[in-house]
C-alpha cells in the first residue's frame, strides 16, 4: 500500500469515528426531554444548562448534527473509493468492494454501536455533547436551515419548517409535562418511558420462562 493510500484510509477512519461520535450524540440528545434536563440543572450537573438549551429546541441542533454526520460519512466513502479505484482495474470490483466495505463499516461503526452507547449512557453523552452541538449549530445551523427549505420546496405539500427529523424527545417531553400537570402518575410516566427503550431490548431479555 502506498503512502498516499494509507493517508487516505487513515483520514477515512477518522471521519468514520467522527460520524460515530455524532451518531452517539444524536441518539442521546433525541432521547432527552426538557423536564429531565431541568432536573439535571437543579442537581447542579456540569453541562446541564447547555443541555437545557438544546432540549428547549431539539430539531435545531439535531438537524445540524445530521448534516455533520452525513458530511463525514460521505467524505469517508469518497476517500475509500479513491483508494479502491487505484487498487483494482475492474469498475465492478471497485464499486462492489468500496460499497460493501463502507456499508458494513457504516452500519456497525456509525449505525449500531454508537447509537446503542448513546442510548445506554444517554445522560453522560448528552451532557458532554450539548456544548459541541451548540457550537456546531452556531456555525452550520444556517446551512441546515437552507437545505431544509430546499427540501421543502422540492416536496409536495406544506413541509416542515424545522425539518421532518422529529425525535422521540418531543414525545418524552409531553409525557413529563403530563406528569407535572398530574394528568398521569409517576409510575405511569416511567412505564411510558420504558416503551421507548423496548425497541432496543432483545426479546430474550424480557421473556420469562413459565
């Protein structure tokens, strides 16, 4: 392998790692409600106020994180494709190897592993990611909004001003507000929140032998 190829693969690995970190932040922040962030502020947790800012307007920050993740993933794919293009003569081989490798890497390293960690350690990850998310949104937020406007213009119907990337954080917030308003009890709130986690739980972990 040439020095240039090694450098390109190294850069692609860094981009994949960055995309994985962003995916973890997305998973953690999208599972956080404003009420829960408020509890952390009252507890004096470090970074809780920044997290509260993010929780007050999740789509704004999640849209930016989505844009950053897609840029990192796309750039990594391009770099890997450049390396593969110099290593094989057949176009079919180039396409299959580059696409196959990046699908596996993207699914495992960007899709499954970081999102699982982001949900398992949502509090820690969200507290850590809130600050960088605010900084990224300050810089790239306008770009994300413009792209959303373009997408809405190309899509039949009214569209969504904040993008279609609604998260479960909005539903969690409604549940927390319902408890605060005494519409539901604390036990019911916990039960509803557990429904969100059920999708990430293996069936064998919830089945009880008779």
